[in-house]
């Protein structure tokens, strides 16, 4: 695959929802893609297509982008983020199209246990750093809700900081 390009915009415009649906089935409840056709000597109809990247027309794409195209009919504008932070969970309800800058924050957050912490009760505490002071925002039943609250807090903090910087 040395000649395979990654995310070629020209090729992206030629690969559409119909083409993807002709080659693949997708179960939005389980997040599993399966092949409908024979590809090469190893892929048969019904085989799972669960690799992080897939090739179409000599171009590699993240599997989550293919799922997004399959479900919405359009390529994502940004990056596909896993709401629950589990990269293997490709259920459509767990995917969202977000700007790269937001996804970088999530990548950083995955490594910072003080931002969202699972409690012994199974709930999730959301904490945010405000000028070196850790503030407890709240406690939430599910990780996706806690992640949305955390995202909103980051957005507010960044917006307020930008306003202060412009004064």
C-alpha cells in the first residue's frame, strides 16, 4: 500500500453514499460494518470491516468517516469523535462530527483523569481547571452527558478568556 494516499479530497468527491452502501452494510445499533462483496483473496461477503482505516479507489479513509458517509450521505466536515471515548464503539449514536481543535481537547482530556472521573457509584464527576484552580462542575449519571457538560464548560472558559484577552 505504499502508493495509497490518505484522505484525498479529489477522490472523496467521487466516492458517495451509494458506492459505500453497495460495498458495505452497517448496523447502527452495534456499529459493525460488514462487506457485501468479495475484495481480494481474503475478504468475503459478511466479513466484518472493523479496521481503523479502509481503502477505496486507492485512498485510505478512517472507518468512522465511511460510517458517517453511509449514514448521512455526506463526508464529515471535521473529525469524527467517539462521544464515550471508546474508539471501538462505532455505533452512530456514539459518533459526532466536530472540529479538529475540539477533538484535540478531547484527546488531551482522555489523559487527564481530573477532568472527568468515574466515581465508585458509577456516576461521573466533571472538574475543570480555571486558572490553576480545579472546580467541581457537577456529577452526572452517564459519561456522554458528563462529556457534553465538560465540552460546554471548555467552550465557555475559552470564550470568556478570548473576551478578556481582547480587552
